[in-house]
C-alpha cells in the first residue's frame, strides 16, 4: 500500500468502519472521489466483498456516459454492479423545492433498498475532507449549533465514509498516479449553488485574507463538536430511557396518538444543552418532511416549559407543543383537542383490575399502564428526577389486587409528601389541569378501594418506599394523547 492508502486504512480502523471480509456496497457516481474510494477499498488488506451501486438520475446529458464508465470499471474488477434509475421523475417530485434534496433522498433510499435486497452489511460513501469543510461552513452560516457543526459523521448506522480525512488535492493526485478515469460534473462549477460559491469564492478568500489554515481549523471544529455531541447524546439517551420513550434498539416510541407527553419538572432539571437536544430528537422523530428547526423554535419550546398551562406553540411540519398541567405534549397538531377529550370523558367505564406484571390498557382510549417488579437496587438515585407518570410502591404494604378506575365525586386521599388528605378534584385544580383533560388522570386503588395515586400526577403516601422496603412495584402510565 502507498501512503494515501495507509491513511485511508487508518481512518477505517480509527472509527471501526469496516471489518475483514464484510460485504460492502460502494456508492460510485463516476466522479473522482467515488472512483478513488472504490480503488482504495480494492487495495486494502481487508478482503472485503465489494459491489458497486450507481444511480443514473438522468438529470444531465452525460448521465448515460457516467453509468457506462462505472459499469466498465466494475466489470474490469469482477465486481457486482447495480445500476438503477429513480422510481419517480425527480423534476416533478421536486416541484418548487430543491431538486438536489429530492435526488439525494432518492439516492439514499435506493442505496438502502439495494443493500437490503442483496445482503450488504455496509454502504461506503465518497465524502472527503473538503466536503466536511464546506458542510461545517455552510452550517455555521445557517446558525447551526454543535449538532450541525459536527458536520458529516464518519459512521452513521451502516453508512461509512473512509475518505473523510483526506482532501480533494490528495484524491486527485492518487487518481492520477493510478491512471484512473473519472467523470467531471460541470454543475460543480456553477455559482448558482451555495456549496459551489463557498468552494470557489468564499473559502479561497478567507484563506488568503484571514486564515491560511482555515480548512484544517474547520475540520478540527467538526471533530470537537462531534465529540461533545457524543457526550450529549449519551445523556439524552439515558433520559429518554428513564422516561420510557426509548426502545432497546434506540428507536423513539411515540404514543398511539403519534406524539410524546413528557414531564415538565424533570425536563427543566436537565442541562439546557440536553433540553435542546431532546427537543430536536423528539421533533425530528415525528416529522417525515424536510422541516427545518431554527434557534427561535427551541427558545420558544424552552419558554413553554416555564410558561402557564395551556400555552401552545406551532412548529414546522404540522407539529405543535402545548403545556398540559405538569407535562408538555409534543406531536401532531390536534384537530379539536378539547372536543375529543370531552367525548372521551363522557364514555363510561368501570373499575379495571391492574395486570401485575404486564400492561393494562384503559378503556376510552385513555392510555395504558405497565407494571413490573423491581428490587431496591433498581430504585432511582434521585427521586426528584422521577416523572409524574412513574410510581414506585413498597409492594409489601399494598393490598392486592390493584385496580384502575375513573374519579368519583368526593374522592380524597393523602398525596405523597403532604401531611393530610386532599380531594382529588382539588389536587387536579391545584395542578391547573383543564376540566376537559381531567379524565386522562385515572385513579389507582387497592382491593379495599383506597386511593394509591392519581396516574400522571401524584402517588399516595400509602405504600411509599422506605429504607425497610424489600420488594418494589413499579408503574409507568402512558396516556394516549
């Protein structure tokens, strides 16, 4: 291997991109970056099982010639080659939007489909160091935070970018040493695209007039922001798991109404940076469009957390956020939330036995309650971080079976931490729960109909966990709204 190939191999090993013998689908456009990527992967001592993917988008006159170039190179190296076309007319699909965005989305969709159909474990892309520089600068100009300034990730899911630490000049030099043929995309010179203006005008000017080492500084910025982003992401995943919103495979789990109901108090106790990150994660998990979040959106959401109940903000992509008592709803904008909730409240339901352990689904589309046994080792380290929809009980102090039932006139109990009893109605009013939403707070009672808590709001003093507790019953309430 020559020095260039060794540098690429070092990047692969640093980020654990590829393992020996893996099946890798290489995205090859015919441009110099992707042709060099394929050539280098053929030279590495990893015994990779390579295949070539090319999307003939048909947007330029040279498209057929580029597809033929890629096919010839793959055939010369006995590599499987998948040349495909978009399933739709890209110009029509773009409409008045960005053709580049639509083409990129279609490319990734077809890449993933081809990899799935033919069993390729990884997908290699040809992004290189100068692409990273341009991306970081573009995002800085757009006002991005650390997540955006982290730039293009070396590894994301099954997508890997082995050339991300070598620049355009090095790639061209390697291509010439190898006598490679490649296609030149004339659109890369057109100043109508922002990336091209940065590449050919702004970056050279900034390097000449202000910072000769600007490209290196921007690459370092991406690395630093990515490292901090990893720290924030670990904290964010821990919080979402504690709130019951994260599945073991890392996917977010909206409720049956397609959104999230999250505790205000627990959210406000997080570092502001984590609050913003979680807001972005939850938002982008809900919208399938190209919705764009600005700083003002996250500022408005943080203001919502400290504002009065009932306050609402509308977000891009048809998403809304509304403070409901001690929780915030983030999800699709309701058509008539008040009317729907009132209709649910009018639907009668009777006392329902709680499944322990297991999941109990409440009638009238109110929600569901998951119960499970815990040992004292699994108790929270900080009780202040427990969400209102989570209850912990000393199981040996309860009278089983337990039941769920709607509120009745005159219901009263001793809420955890209070010295005396209180009417359930007064507790709901004190928490500023609107009248039409109170049906979403059913009661948990024991076998003698003694109230053990108002789900989503407050447990009772009865059955509280103490230093003498040996067996814990844990409940998580998930409202459907």
